């Protein structure tokens, strides 16, 4: 979840700096924010009581390549819908990166080794 907080902070900073002349055309960072909200709502819609019912997926696109973060989600949700939202988000972010010439730290985001349940919440294990 720490990665998710950093991830959202990045978009708040970048989103606040966008203007109509930044080369993004009709791109709206609000669309990214809404998709991220939808993704998080689905991902956290189930209580985590059995880690075997959970998995994770990469989400987002860093300007240098690779995902921004990973997110845990329950296998009991509509996985197809969830993964479609994640794919849309990742593609929209990649497009944003290209259009705006966005930069990043180019650090490789570590892939989790699994998911555990703590206080009914899914926690990624590294």
C-alpha cells in the first residue's frame, strides 16, 4: 500500500501541473484518477480472510518502462473486469507519458512474492 500512496502522490503533483498547452491535447488526468479509484474500489471490495483467494498484478506504466506498482486483488471479484480496468489504466498512463514527455526515477519496481492477510486487508509480500 506504500507504493500506492507514492503512486497517487505522483499523479496529484503531475495532475496539478497540467495545462492546455502541455501537448497532452484532450487528455485529462481526471480520467487516470477515476480509473485508479475504480481499480482500488474493486481491489479492496473483499475482506482478506484467506490469502489463497488473492493474487496480484502490475499496474501503471513508468516512463522508462515497467509498472508503477503492483496491486493485490481477490480472485472472487469479476477478474475480467478488474484486469480490463488495469490494462486501460496502464495504456492511458503510457500514452500520457509519451505525450507529455514525463520522466521518472527509472527504478525497477520489485515484483511481490505473494499476498498475506492482515486485519482483513490484503498485503503484498516482498
